[in-house]
């Protein structure tokens, strides 16, 4: 069917759920490493404790994509998954700050990450389902806008709680009260934002319902789903393979930042001797403000991103944005004033806005009809695989090569982004001129 152009409010409504999803991601990324250290984790243990998150994504995303491609009911195709994921993620957010042991926190992270992925994965396919090709860049940019705005609030919540006079002490718990209250607010925001999208946005039924039902009945069961996912991996479009290399390097860089930035600020900028020091809490809170800063830049830059991409092309736009992110991470090595870190985060925010939109906008035009969900899930392999590699191997790197220097890990993330920016120039974008070797 020919998809009609949607109005700005319609694109707003269909993307609003990402505001809530980002509360889940933002609270997780800004606080989990600190929560682990509050509960007694050593620096070399942190990557392994994060392992459950990417492993979950590796399993959940393609399966949910495959299932949502074959779903149709009163709530449509993708919206049932939005709802189930939001309910489970909100429950995990309520429970997370009450963990009293490392194994509990790691287990709840697994549940939280799985639930967020159940909601988030169909949102990527949602844009391709509802928008014509010429509006997809706008659709993914709108998602970036809500991701940026949601992350600003989520990352800054513990700091704001303290500034407004709420006690930061933990009482009988190792985890401070301001962190607990932030997670509780995140649970409400997650569910509320996703429900807004569910109730304000309708989906298109399959063009041929009889053919859809026949296809759905033809392949059922876990074995058939695994077989189809495997076949889809083997038949990946060339553009997707090219983007995969960019994604792997990009997300290696991001994962280095998320693992160690907050605790690096606490130790290297605030000078906290250990996690029991008041300076440590202040440093972690300021790390959250820095995350809020790059998310705020992401929010603002998302308005300009479609225009820049229209002028420079999506491929060049993404390369330049990644270089901005690399500069931001590399600059952390020479900064000792907490306020100057906010300037570093400007580069990260520019890169983040593009990371959340440009690869997906390029990919959507190269996917076969009827398999958008499963391919969007497979594409996320190239996010979670580098995270798994970092979780399994970066602890050894930290202990034996970097001397447990958290700041060096953040700088390494900047180097990965430089490589990603170079690889982006080898990607063929159907909306623009392909490189000579990508025909």
C-alpha cells in the first residue's frame, strides 16, 4: 500500500513512547556501575556484571522482531509488545534500587534489559511500518529527540533530588535514597509514555489478510523462528553488512563510556579515594549531570539533524557526528575541572543524536517488505555483540593493560568512534551517492 504522509503531531505521538523507554536506559546507564560499586564490586568485575544486558538483547531483539512481524490483533502488530515490555520494565525499575547484593542487582538488570528490549525493538520497525520513505529520517530523528529529552531528566534525577533537599543517605541500604526515588519516578514515566503511544497511534493492517494468516500459520514454533532468523542473517542486504562494522566500533566506544565515565569522574576529577567517600557520591551525581548534558544536546541537535542530512547526505552527516563524539571522549583525558566536562559532552550529544537515527534511516530503505521487524532485531546484534565482547574481555584489559584506570577506558572509547567514522564512508546510502566500492 502507498503510505500517506503523517503530520508532525502524528509523528510526535508515535515516537512519544521512546521518552519512557529512555528513562529505563538513562537510569541504567548513569547509575548501574555505581550501584555495583556500592554493593562491593571491584573495577575489573563491572564489565562481567553488565554481561546480562547485551546477552539479553542478542536473544530478545530478533525474536521479538520476528514475532511482531507475524502479529495482528486488537492492539495491532507492534503495540502489544510495547505494552508487555513497559509493564515488566516498570516493575524492574521499582525493584532495582532495593537490591541488597550484587547477584540481585545483576539479575534485576537482566530483567530490566530484557523488558526494555521487548518494548524498544518494535518501535524501530514502527517507523518503517507507518511512514513513507521520505519521512523516515524525520521519524527516526523524532525518536532521537525523545531519547535525548528523556535521558536528560533520567540522568539528572539523582543530582536534582539532592539539590532539592531530599536526603542522599542510604539508611540501612547501600544504595542512596535519591537513587531509589529516581528509579521509582522512572517506572511511572516509562509506563505512562508507552501507554500514550499505544492509545494515540493506530497501525495499518496487512494488505492481504488471507496471505498474512497463511504465512503466519506456515511457520510456527521456536525452531521455525530460529530457522527464519538464521536465514535472514545469511541473506542480509549489503548495506546492512556495511553498517554492521560501523555499529560494532560505535558501540564499543559507547560501552566504554557507560561502564566507566561516572566512576572515572568520581575518582579522577573529584578525587574520591573509595566508594564510601562523600566525594564519590558527588562525582557519580555529576557524572549523571554530564550524561544529562549530552542527552540535552541530542535533544536540541535532533531538530537540525534532518536538514543537515538533506544537505550533506546521511553518510557524511553520520561520519562527522561520530568524529564529534570521538573528540568529546578523547578530551576527557586532559580535563580536571568538572564544568569543562560539559563541553566534552556536547560532542557526545551530537554523535548520540545521529547514532540513534542515521543508521536506521539508511537501513530501512534496504530491507525486504514484511521482514522489517526481524531485520531491525538482527541489526541490533551489532550493538550487543561488542557489548558482550567488552563484558567478557574488558575486565582483563582493565586489570592487565590499563591498570584499572577508568579514565583510560573512556579515552579508548573515543578511539573506537574515530574508526567508526572512517568505516561509515564505505557505506552505500540509497538516498545519496554510493562509494565506488559499494555497488
